[in-house]
C-alpha cells in the first residue's frame, strides 16, 4: 500500500498546493480577525448579577453598543472578561451593562503591534525562510532540497493562516508566536526526511522514506495530541486563558498541514530529484560504455589489420624463400650437367 502511494508522488504533490491556494483565496475573501493588540480597544472584567450565558450576554452587549466588536469570555465564579473594539468608550459601556453586571476593572488597550511592528514581523519571517534555505543548502550542498524545505514551510504557514480565517482565530501576539513556532516544527520533519533520503545509502529509496515517515509521523502526532489536549483544557476548564487556546489551535492546524506538505509534497519533490539524478548517471554510464565499446572495436580492427599485414608478409617471405631455393636447385642441376 505504501509503495503504491509513494509511487504516485507526482499527483500527490498537487494536494498540498491546492489546499494552500484555497487557504489564500479564503483569507483574501474572508479576511483575518485582528486581536485587541493589533487594532486597539478596551478590556473589562465584570461580576455578573444575572444568571445569563456568555453567548446571550455577548449578543445583548452587541445590540446595546451597536457594534460586533464584542467578545465575552467566562472566567468562572460568575465572572466574565469583555473585549471591546476601539469604537466603544467607557461611558457607553457602563450604561450598557447597568443592572446586568458590576464593573470590576476597565482598561483601555492601545495597538501593541502597529503597522510598523507588523512589517518587522513579516521581514523577520522572510529572513527566517531565507536563512533556513541557506542552512539546508550548506548541509546538503544541493539546491532542490532547499527549495522543497522552503515550499513545505511556506505551505504550512499559509494553511495555518487559512485555518485562522475559517475558525475566527484572531491575529494577535499569541497567534504570531504560534506561526513562528510552526516554522520550527515544519523544518524539523523536512530535515529528517531529506537527511534519510539523501545522506543515508542503506536500503532502497522507498525503504528509507518509510522509516523516515514512521519517525516523523510519531513526532507530529505526539505534538498534535499534546496541543489538542491543551486546547480542550483551556476551552473547558480555563476559558479565560485565550492566549493558550489560540496558540494550541494554530499549532494543531499547522501540524496537520505539515503532515501533508512533508509526506506528500516534499517527499514527492525529493523522489523526482533522486530519479532525475539516477537517470543522469545512467546516461553518463551508457555513454562511457558506448565509448569504450567503440574503442574496443577500433582496437580489434587495428589488430585484424595487423594480423592481415603479418600474414601477407609471411606469405611473401615464404614465396621469396621458395624462389631462392628453386634458383639454387636450377644452378646446381646446371653445374652437374656441365661436369658430366
């Protein structure tokens, strides 16, 4: 089964590429939700006086404030945290919660990550990809494996951002940190695969890929299970820990994408590269064989010509010897006749 899957690597490469393109399209049309750190706003902690669910309270606040930039998170003990957009001021918010909750604290939050800071984050991610490619190129001394690692990591990031857009995970300090962590996870499995296929020589390419896949999938599944448990715990037991839930959600999406990009796309690229190198070697070997065979034919023809010339010279020598003997015999017979 694995051999059939790995032999159809040319078609399997397309699957992660299609998912990445769909993620880009979804982000372009649906956009990304920005956290309070990016767009600014306010954060308030309330003690609820009425028994009302967080979903219903969020809907009431949205209708009273006339904005959708309201997010209510339960902290337990009938306490909630409310995140508001920058369009809501403290006076309007106090009148909206009058009789429904008691205000414990209210903090105005400016945009921590401004446009300039976000630009620096983008530059940092570009340099991370660049130095990652340089490191892989230095280790393997080959251009194609470096491109495969870069493409796999880029697709991981794109698919993770698409998942953030689908599941309404806000782009915040926590999610940006998770995306940077995801680059490290992606490079880890890609380096493992590239090392097993290019550096090691024992067994066939399929056998080496199978061993690398068993190790890499064990690592990825273990990380996915750990992050999934963290997400469930933060959503059920500690709903106020939104930072941890955002990090774990982004990492789960990215790690699932890494399984596709590493073991379908990057493995397919490496298989194509190894097959190309093998064909080039075969062509060189066949050319050398034909050259050697041509040289052997030339040598045999020269040897044949030499043998023919040697035979001719031997026959000529024999003829000359016979002529000399016949001449001597004629002279001796004439001498005998004269004596008689």
